[in-house]
């Protein structure tokens, strides 16, 4: 139900804008969780191009950094470079500036991630034989685990690459080859030591992979690596994934991502998904399929949603994905530029985003919104 007399969250901190009744609207997912407003810290931000979603995400990140939170941004189009510069941080382009390992310390989580990685790279679910090969490979890894996990696994299967016989071992070896010497070389494996990320802001630049067929694989690995970076912090952390449709539309990556979602509270991690075409959710599978329902389920598990203006057809898909009330769906088509319907748990706010003087130094996209003039 769309609120008529909303005064905001009641949370403290630098405002992101004004609630419908004119009160300041401050929001941090961890503060909202602590106050019982939401049951998990995950966030989705959606809206058509130019509606204001990138602006509010950057404002949220800036306020989180001010409070000492750690933030990792998976940036597919180089849109966060100015924000990084304002904090004296260089955006790290994977493959150009070095490589990072996507494997978590936990052995079982690492094995699950390897399955998701191979499935996503080959664009098909693992066969029973491939599952067996991966389990056997993992058991053969030396202890302690080598820094170059993908290289070590590939070396264990190296002899199968030159054997034309179509076996499960060869199919896994050829997929791993892509990370060692193929189109994904230098991103998540390399001859030197992996990059060490310091400071509270890390921007992983994937712009060189953005237009390639390998973007989903690169994004999956970057998200896994980012989770480990945030997990190394003693405080709460944000993981911002722009153009999140690339993983939501990939069923094998989505299955792994859904598992990591459920650990967000215990890890003190807020996943922030940024989308603009909700019809991309439909590409996760046919109507009624498990893959599409899994995609919708992932979005519904984001207890906070910043929903900017949508065209009628996209609003319909958003309503189906999030279970919106018909009045909310109707309102989404009428939102002015820079105004969002914010859902946080059972609560609703209509918020006019108001960048302050500091915000204007890093919000971009042709003036981003100029909300202060609205």
C-alpha cells in the first residue's frame, strides 16, 4: 500500500532525501536490521535509465564509508571511478592491475563455488560425471591449499586437454583452461601473487569484460572475491553489484548466489543489487520454471527495495517479482525523476532523493538527476 503520511525511518545519519511528509530519510540496512525494520540487510535498487538509481547507490556508499563500513563494488561499466577518486582509491581493473582469488577459506564453500564456476563457464549444468571429477580433484589438492587454486586444479587434469576423447575430465580441463590461458586468463589466476586489497573502499572494474560473452563468469568470480574482501572486515560491509541481471539471468550462478544470500546476516554483509530492466528476471527461465522462481525468490529476500520509475511493462514484471500491491505497481509508472518507492520490511516510504553539496562531486551520468531542483 502506498503511504500517504510518511515521516521516514526514524534512523539517524546523513539523509538520502525527504520522505513524503517532508522529514529527512536516513537509511542504513544494518541500522534498519538492528531496529527491527527489516529481517535481513540485502538491498535491491531498480529503475529505468536516468531515474536516479545510480545516484542513490553512490550516496548510500558514501554514507557507509563515513561510518567506517567496508564497501566493495563490482563495477561493470566504470561508473564508480569518480567516487573511488574522491576517496583517494584507484579502481582495480582485473587482468590489468592483477588478479584476485575468488575462493573462500571454507573448504565446502569453495567446492560449491567451483561447481557454480564450471557450470556458468560451460553454460550448462554439471553432469554426474563432472560432479565426480570435481570432487576427486578437490580431494587431490595439497594442504594447505595453494594460492593459485584454478592453476593447481588444471595441472591435475592437464593431460586430458590434448586427448581428443570426450570425457568428463577433458570437459572440466578445457573449462579451467579458459582461466589459465584462455579468454579469462589474468582475472582470477596469474603467475605472481594475487592482489591485496586495503582500505574501506575497493572498486573491482570489469568494464573490459562488460561486452563479452564471458561477463557472467567474470562477474560471478568477482562477487565471490568481493565477499571474501568484505568478510575480512571487523565491521559491517556492503557488496554492490551493478548490472546484477548478468548473474540473476544465469541459472548456475544464481543457485550459488542464493546460497550466499542466506549467510548475509551472519557475515555482516549487505548485498546491494542494481537493476534497471526487470524483464531480465524473465530470462532466468520459462514462466513457472524453477530458475525463474529462484530469481524472484532472491529478489524477494532483499528486505529493502528502492524502486524508481518504470514503464508499464517493466512495472508488471517488478510487481510479479516482488509481490507488489496493485496500487504500488500503478504508482511506479507515475513516479517523477529522482523519486522512489522504498520498501523496507513491511514499511513503505515515498522518497525524493536529495544529493547534498558533497554528493555532487561524485554523482555523474549527465548531471545524474539534479534532484535538488525537482
